[in-house]
């Protein structure tokens, strides 16, 4: 029973060493606070006592961490040499004893701030405007720009005219619906849209969908009789629970 | 190169170095090479002699190797500032004191120290909220870096602006009492009462 306990103990020891090394590395502590010689002898002992593959992995990791500490000690010495081997404790004491102005005055001797401007100049602004005006229009997306061609103006006019035309057609369809409703009551959807050829029926259905969406026409559907009735309104109705209805045209399914 | 074209290059170099065009100030050597040509160091040297008359200088900060194309060029002050200059430049004495203490601790510890320990020293002279707030500002300005483990490191700006050997030397020469150097103009600071 004592054998596994011993193994566990050495494993814990190695994990502890790894944690110490990591802490020194991460927190920037003095690497000379770690007794490398002692850690190495513990590691050697652990290696001799436990010769299992699993343990070797942990040994290797511990060895790597100790090597990292030695590298840190090397860096620490190099930095200290560059900093004239100034003791951090001494600097701390000096800082605690000195007054604010003296500290700042001492700091100013070593400080040469960077000079840089963030303000925009008139020249830079002009450059920016010139650049912007020289930018080509974005393909397919930008309609408005600094320079609109005659063709673009014509296309725009045609587009606006087409929109006005559709508005007028919708208005007329609404009037027609109201007239039929006043004379016959509820209007059958298919009777109403079937006028002329397929194209005209399709256009009426398309325009009617706008009136329905806008709230100028209510749709009553009876799935048992397969009927769709239209009830037009003079005023726009508020849709409390709007829902969509799919009507297939030009096929068997209605 | 004609005198006219050289003076145009000088103006371009001054604009590149003085106007901030990136998130960080300064320009890389290759950027100067692209705008000023392969003899850009001649232009920089000429600009440097012009700037020195104004108390400024071009500072070259190399990365790992001494390659001018990879180095970063900045314009910095060439002479130390006076306390009165600090206030004019918009710094408060307290803020610079926090910066000085933090950077001195970092320089004396090889560029790395736990934030907790730095704050402990700062708190002996300043209220905690003030110390923390100025430390945060120093981090934002790039003088100090903070890791996820709350360890402070020397920031990029400190590496450019601070002569670490000079800083440690002048901190070692600190005297406990407040001495004003001869010829130094200072105005009465209201913050002095806090120390």
C-alpha cells in the first residue's frame, strides 16, 4: 500500500515544482528566488524512484520548466547588467522616500516624448475632397453620384413613370372592387381576377396583392368549398395578426 | 538631385514623421524608402539637423537587427523637459509621477512586475483610485502593457521615449527632501498638497 502513495507523493512534488516555475515565469518574479540545484536533485530522486513511462513525461516537463527558469536567470542577469546592476529594492526605497516633484524631475531627465500631430490640415482636406471626387461610381449599386449621365437620368425617369403607372392601376382596381362589392356583395377572387388573357389576370392578381397587403381588401377563405372571397374597404384597416396566403395561378392547384 | 527636389523630399519626410498616419505614431524605414527613394537616410539626416535647431530630433528604433528599412522612425524632443513644460503640455504632476514610479520599478526588475506590487508602492503616495486611473491611462497610451495575469510590462512607447539607464541613474540620485534645481522654473502646483 505504501508504494502507490510514494509515487503519488513524488508526482505531487513534481507538479508543485512545475507550478512554482510557471508562477515565476508568468508573474515576472525574481528567478533567483528559485533554488534550481535543489529542484534538480528532487527531480533526480523522483526519476530514480519511478521508472514508468507515464512518470517520465512528467519528469521531462519538470526539466523543461527548470530550464526555462535558468533561461530567465540568464535574462535577469543580462538586464541587471544593462541597468547597471541596480537593485530593485533600492529603487523601491528611493521612490518611497522621495517626494513627487523630485521623482518627476528625475524622470524628465530620461524622458523624450514623441512629437506627433493628429490635426488635419487644409492641404490634407483638399487632398481628401479631390480623392473622393475622383472615385469611380460603384458598379450596379450607385445610382446617385457627382456625375450622372443623360442615360442614367432617362432610366430614372422611366422608373419613376412606371411606379406612378402602377399606383394608378392599383387605385383603379380598388375603385372597381368597391363598385362590385356595392352591387353584388362579397366578390369571388377567381371571378374578379379572370379578365382577358392570362397576362391580364396575372397583372390583376399582382395588383390585388398590394391592396390586400395594405389593408384595403380583406380575404375570406373557405377551405371546404375551396372559395376565396374579397371584401374591399374604403379606409385602410389595421392588421392585428397579419398572415400570408399563397394562391397558385396557371395550374391545376388553386 | 536638385536642391528643389531635395527640399520637397525634406517636406514630405517632415509631414510623414510629424503627422500620425497609423494607430501608433512613427514611420517604418521601408515607408520612407517608398516615398523618398533609396537614399532616404540622407533626407532624414538633413531633416534631423533642421529639427535639432527646434529642440527636436529624429529617433530611430531598431527591431531585432540593425536594419534601417525595418526600423521605426519617430520625432522626439532632443532635450529634457522642465516641470513647467509638463504642465503646459497638459500633463499633471501626479500623472507623470505615477508613470515615473511604475516605469522605474519595471526598469529595475528587467521590464516586468506584478501590478499589485506597483500599486502598493503608488498607494503610499496617492489614493488607490487615482493610482489605478493614471496607471490605466499609461496602459492606454502605450507606456505600459498589462497581461491577463495582471503583470505589467514595459510598453512600446516607453521603449521609444525612455532611456532606461538614465532613468535608473537619476532615480538612484534621488534625494529624500524636495530640492529645486538652480534655474528651473516651476509654478506652484496645487497637487503638491496631496503628497
